[in-house]
């Protein structure tokens, strides 16, 4: 159950920049009075704005904010659901929307619309329409049911039971029926088109088959030419490979010759070093008479013998060098011959590589031609099946689509019958009519008005008395009519609670009793209201303040002060 506790608001409609606060649980019955424009009905819009972000009455949301201050519009509402205490703060300029649960701010990561959905579905469990049926009854809402036309009565009940959705569904259904007709027409066109394509494809295939045969012959000729080229290049490569083998046999001594050349060069270098050493010694004895170390003189005979010995040694080495050079030249001549043969081998290998490249190129071309040949043969063998079968599969799919479209058409026809006034709405209403009649008679009995009141499925009434037969609504007195009207009013409230699983302590009635009730009728209304709302906090907004003060537990008077509405002190 939702227990509304307190509401406070400022800068909404004619209210100024000072909070107006109303305790919603303090008294069982509260009368709200004031002159026209004093702000009596502002509580309705404030309550609706706090819960649903929009006014209760038919005014634009931007018009809620006070036109003089034009900022800082705030509404704060406190209520309890089960054991949880909630406080909603909502405002305009600046925008404000907070829900506080047990002192903690509820997570606001979601968008405002999702946040509102969370409040309605998880906290209030009551949408705006239910709010207008259960919590607030405006004067425009309370139209005596018995004074409505048959169609208007049905609309009231459909609204009460929240089954206008079926009307919306019927509108959407008409669009689906139209789409279904267009789909059937389109699929039929596509089926005719596919039939023509299949016939054309069969005629076309004969021509394609002849072309495929010519293409196969052309590919086979190309394959044969490539095979001849492969054989030719393979034979040429074999001849060249034999030449390379012959050349290789002529230079088998290359490693030995190279090794010998390296050894001779090493020996030549060693001889060069010995000659250099001898020349250094000869230069010393020829240019020195004394020993540079001990400073003693060198004997002339020793010096002469040493020089002669060194010159002889040098001459001996030079002769060996000349012989060595002749041998080196011989080896170099052989190396040049080997290099010349190696160059010939490289030339032949280059020709072999070119032959092999030609073989590879022809083999690759042959492979591609074989693929083309395979594809051409497959196309030639299956040309009829491939194209026509594809079209026939597509045609089968379209025929399946046609069957589904006709199935949908049949289903839409069934749904259309269900959504008409004589369909599902009537079935739902049939379930609730006995409940409504039971409640109406219960409330009438509680008001000491013992008649048998029944509504049929078209909401035409039958009223029977214990001692008299059939009566009409118009034949009753105003007091009796009031009892019937109130019985219906509280029945709608009870059914609405039953339908929406909503229960609340708050009932606000805006100018319900101001229309045509005299003093006696007003007294009767208040008596009945007290009897039937023992579990509620009732607020009555009325112009008849002077007649009603003593009949309520509490009176709130609104007044205008410096162009702003406020609660009178």
C-alpha cells in the first residue's frame, strides 16, 4: 500500500517562492477552500508532477512554472511503500529529479525516461491513468455514469479496465493487413517473373551448350601447345645439363691448383722477407765500422767476409725466386683456364634456368587451362541444372512466402475479429460485469438504498425494487440518483484497484460535490463518503466552504497575497 505523507511546493502555477506544505496523513477528512484562482487545485498538479513529471489538468508542462518568478519551481513529495520511505524532488529551471529511498539517493545513471519507468514499475506500481482513477478524481472525471450515452459508457469502462490497447492494436492491425495485401501482390509478381525467367533460361541453355563445346576445344588445343613447349624446353635443358657435366670434368683439379697457388705465394713471401733481412744486414756492415752496442771497432776482414757471405746468400735466394715465379705463372695460367671454363658453365646454367623457367611457365599455364577445362566441362554438363535449378529454388521460396503471406492473412482476419467490439474486449468486459454489479449493489446497500441494479454487457442498466418492478435512473429522486452515482463512483475505484493491484490512503476529489447538490444532498454525500473511505485520507476541494467547515476534521484555505497563492494563516 502507498501511504502519501506530505507534499510541499513553490513557484508552481500561482504559488510564489515560499513553500506551501500540506500534511496528507494528519486528518481523515480535509476540506480545501478558497476563491477562484486562489490555488486550491494546485495540489493536484503538484502531486501529478512529482510522481509523473506532468500536470494533472490539461495544461502544458512549461505553463506549470510561475510566470512571474519564472524559475525555481520545486515539488517535494514524501510517501511510504511497505517498510520503505521515499521522497521525490522534481523541479523546472533548473531541472531537478531525485528519488530518495530511506535517506539514500537512488542511482540515477539511467536516462530520465528510464528513471521514470523505474519509479512507476518498481516503486509506485501505478501509471498515470491509474493515478487519475484511484487517487485523484477531478470534476471532469466524475461525470454521472448514468447520464452518459451508451458509447460514452463503453469508453469509460474500457478506460477503467485499461483495454483501449486493443483499439490501438486494431489500428496497427489495419496497417499490417495493408502490408499483407501489398506483400501478396508483390510475391505474386515475383512468382510470375521467375516463371518467365525459367522458360527463358531453358531456351538460352541450348545456345550456351554449343558455346561451351567450342570453348572446350579451344582450351584443349592450348593445353596441347603448352605440352609441346614443355617437352621442347625439357630436351634443351637436358642437352645443356650434359654440357655442364662435361665442363665440370675439365676443372676437377681446381681445388688442388688453388691450394698449390696459395702455397707458392706463401713461399714467395718468405723469400722476400729473407732478402729484406739480408739487405738490412748488408746496409749495416757497409755503413758502420764500429759496433753500436759495445762501441768497439769491427775488423775489416770480418766485415768483408760477412758482406760476401750475405751477397752469396742473396744471389742464391734470387735464383730460387726466379724458379718459383715461373712455377707460379704456370699455376696462374691453369687458374685462368679453369675460370674461363667456369664462365662457360655459368653461361650454360643461365640457359638451363631460362629453359626451366619456360617449362614452369608453360606448366602453370597448362594448370590454369586444366582448371578452365574442368569448369567448362562442368558448366557444359550441368548448365541446365545450375541456372534453372537456382531459379526453381527461388521460385519454391517465393511460393513458400506466398503460403506464409496467406497464412498471415488468415491469422490477421482472426485477430481482426478478436479486436472488434464484439471480440476480446467484450470477453474481458463479460468477466468484469458480474463483479461490477456485485460491488454496485454492495455500495447501494451500504447507503440503505435497497434496489437490484444490473448493467448488461452494453452497459444498459436494469433497476428493480423489492416491491416494484423495473425503474429507470431518471425516475429516482436527486438523493437516490446521488446514491447510484456514488455507488458507481466507488465501484470504479474498487475495480480500478483490482485491475491495477494498487491501494493507497489518499483520495482527492476536486469540486465533485459543487455541481448540483443542495444542502441535504451534500450532507448525504459526506455521510456516505465517510462510511466508504474509513481507510483513506480524503481531501475535498470545494467552493462551499461556509456550508462545510464543521463537517470536516480539518480545513485548508488558500488565498491570494501580492499576486501569489498561499495557505491562509
